[in-house]
C-alpha cells in the first residue's frame, strides 16, 4: 500500500508540470502603410480642374471690369488731358445743324488757333448748345448757350458758383462767377442776351473767359 501511494504522488507531480503555461512565439505587427508620394505628372482631377477654372474666370472678370472702367471714366482729369489728334470737329457745320432746332441765334466764336474744340453737342430737349474747348493755357473751358441761364442750369453746370461783379462784354451785361476749391479755383461768366443766355466756365483765368465770351457774342451780330 505504501508503494501505491508513492506512485500516485509521482503522477500528480507530472500532471502539475504538464498543465502549466507554455511559451509560444508571438507574431510581429504588420508595418504601417506609407502613402506613395504624389507624382508631378499626375493627371488633373475634377476637383482641381474646377478650382483652376474658377480662378481663371475670376481673374478674367476683374480684368474686364478694369478695362471697362478705364474706358468709361477715363484716366486722369479732363483738364489735364490734351485733345487727341484727328478728333477735331467742324464747329461751323455742327452749328448750322443746331440752328435748325435752336430758338435763338447759335454762337460760333471765332476764337484764335490756340483754342482747340474738344466736343460739340446740341440737346433738343433743353435747347442747349454746348462747346468744350482747350484754352491757350490748356485748361478745359465749357461754353453753354440756352434760352436763359436759369438757376437749376447754373447749379448743374457750375455747382457752388458764387456771383461776383457785373461787367459788360461786347454790349451784353455779364456777371463774374467763382467757385471750385483753393487748390483748383473755378471761374465763370454768365451773360444775358436778347432771348438767349451764355455761360462760360473753367479752371482758368478770367481773361481767357472774357476773350471767349467776346468772340461768342460778336459772332451773333
């Protein structure tokens, strides 16, 4: 009986050794996937093509706006620009056509060669005859003739005008006008004839205005 007990103890020891944890080799983690670098020759996608088209369209629109703005508003002040060559108008011929509609004798000043005509226009709705000149001192001078120089017309043509002394030019009563700013003073003349009014103004000397006014008034006689 003693031998049998000893054998059972041996078996128990063997069973304890066989039932213990066993060490097995563990698998290594898989390496992380690294994205491939983008190629410089990658074909355009729908996303980047749409963005590029939007940028081009925006740039083209801005360019058109700038060109149209320059064409509409011009560059610089009218008073600093010289009349372009080959843009002279026939003052006498245009005045003949205006006379067919005007209810007053249209003035056609025989100013000197230094007076360059920039533009001529007759407005039927207002019976308004307007001629713009480059004066001998290269200033913009505007001459307006109408049945009368009313307060609204004076305010629209020469904003902020202040009446000065009265004088007579070629037998017609005229009144000096002043306005503008300290940096760019503006002078004018308002004359009242028989059935017509004359307004001449610009950023120039009063002597030039009187010279043009006298040429305009004497052209009626």
